């Protein structure tokens, strides 16, 4: 079998797979990347890890795609840069949020972003009921507590706002000629824009070159795979449905913890997973 026909079959499989299945695969990769990134916060700090994650992911995609060969007019550079800056800012704000807030609280607050996009996009009764049910499931999964700081809440709200913008801009980039090249070049621009926030950790980076390499590699799991899948899905479904299906991310994370890590789970968490699955089935394929 030629490499071209093999790639064609791979692309056909990706485009024919249900978006829910692709989201689950992307979520597993994203949360593995997040766990790896969180483990090195003490070594480099969240800002440096976020910067290296985004730049590392950008370099992987650009080198793999040979993106420098694309004409600038095909990249639609204004929207590509805007998308990359929003994506990088979203990563940075979420890392700063979970550094000052329990993960569950941060996830619940950040999820307000896609919920807002889904609610604004389609106001049918079925959609609104599904959003309420899915949102309730996320809150149950998040195990919200009273711990944390005001700065953590602010950063989680900022991450949620940027998540909403990511959905809007990502849908636009996916439907232009930029596509995956736009994702890579956009992330490089975004990574450079947020890099000044990590200047205070430069000395620690020089002292830990292996940790820096590890931080760069988090970009593959945390950005290249999940955001690359997003670009494929954006071309197939509306941004409203895309926003709604984001509820699969926390549900997948909980299932991975239960099945793969044998973590104990509460009745509330199981109910949360059930509510999200019910909401997705109830809403169906409505745009």
C-alpha cells in the first residue's frame, strides 16, 4: 500500500468517525498532557510551562506540515494570529487558575464559556434543556469546594471567556485555507505573545534543560492532538454543537480516572457522567 493511499484511509477514518468519539480521544490526550504539565509546575511555574507547551506544539505542527511553504494569503494571517493568541491565553489562564484554585472549581467556572456559546447559538427548548442538564453534570463532576483565591476565580473566568472565543475563531480558521497550518502558526504567534509572562522563570529553565524538554513535549498531548482534532471536527459540525460537546471533556477525564487509574468515585460523580451522556443523546444532532 502506498503512503498516499495509507494517509487517505487515515483521513477518511478521521472524517467519518463520530465527533463524539473524536472528542473523547482528544480529551484523553488533553488530560494526560495537563497531568504531565501540572507535575512540573513546581520546577518551572505555570506561566513557563504554558508558554513552552504552546510553542512546543506549534513547532511540532509546523515541522510536520512544512507550514512555511504555505503562501501568507492562504493562511489568512489576521484570523490565524487572533486564534493563536486566544488559544495561548486560554492555556495560560487555565494553568494560573489551577495553580490558585482546586481543579474542580476551575473546570466548572471555565465551562461557562462553551455553555454561553452553545446557548447563544440555538435557543430551542431541546437545546436549553440539554445545556442545563449538561451543565449540572459538569458541576457534579467538578466537585466544587469553597477553597481557592480570588485570583484563581478571575483566571478561571478569563479562561472560560477565551474558551468561548477559541470556539468562535477556531471554527472560522478551520473553514479557511489555513486549517492545521493555521493552528501551528497561530500557536507560535500566541506562544511568543504570552512568553513575557514567563520571564521570571528563565533562570529555572536554564537550570533544568530536561524539564524544559518535558514541558515542550506536553504540547503534543495537550495541544497538537486535541486541537488538531478540533480543527477536523470544526469542519463538520456547527460551533454551537461543538460548544455543547465540550461537556465530554470533564466526563472523559472522570472516566479515565475511574477505569485506568482505579480512582474511587462518588455517587455524585457517577450521576454527573450520566447527566452529560443523557444530555448529548437527548440533544442529538441538532445544530
